[in-house]
């Protein structure tokens, strides 16, 4: 870790609000999309980001300078997002989501299949599917890591990931038919 970053972290640890504001400004645009992937909408993602920075400032002393600060911030943000989902609505890892009412997908087919449309589709997955999909596909966690993080069996992780992909594929196919 370079001396400037170490000094900046030390200032944050001492409660320097100016240093905390600088850290927030520097990393908010990088961490917000992570929150968006786990949230249902922007307001929920903003809540997750705020909670993530509260945890970051509280636990910054645990960062030992080993590895990139950004990677540590990302791990904290993912964990906070998962905690937020659990707190708001316990993650459902049902064996079969067929019993749920059919969802309407809120996207505009005129926009085409761009990053915004894909994000909207991911946000519309049931919370359990969304969490597993993000951890596997976006964060690069392995199945055993996801199982440990979520407290479910590895076979359930594989099943949830497969079903999330199938549901996303269905959304994409329906969208392409509309275009």
C-alpha cells in the first residue's frame, strides 16, 4: 500500500469526516453498480451503498493493506447487500418457483438489449436467484463459496444458478420477440 493511501486510511480511522467524504467520493461510482445488481431498484441500491459505507468506515481497521483496497471494499459491499436482502425479505431458496405468480417484466423493448435492460432483468429475479446469480456470474465466487456465504447446500446453489439463468434467458427471448 502506498504512503498516501495509508495516510488517507489512517485519517478515516481517526474519524476525519473530510477523509471519509473523499473515500466515499472516490469509490461510490464503482460500488453503486454492485448494489444495483443486488437491489430491486435504485432507491434500494442507494440504501445498500449507504449501509456499505457505514460498515466500511466502522471496519476499515480490519483492512491490513494486503491486496487492493478496492477488492476489500467490493467484498464488504457484497456482504452488506446480501445482509440487506436477508433483513428486508429473507432470501427464498425454493426448490420450485413455479408456485409463485407470474411476473411482469418492466423493460422497454425499444431500448434493445443493452446493459440497462440486462440490469433490469437481473433486478427482477426473485431475491434468492438474484443473489446466487450475482455471486456466481458477476463476483466470480465458486459454488462452495456461495453455499458457505448463503448458508445453503452446494446443490441448491447450482440449482438456483441454473434456474436464474433459465429465467433470464426466457426474459431475453421475450424481449427479442418484442423488438
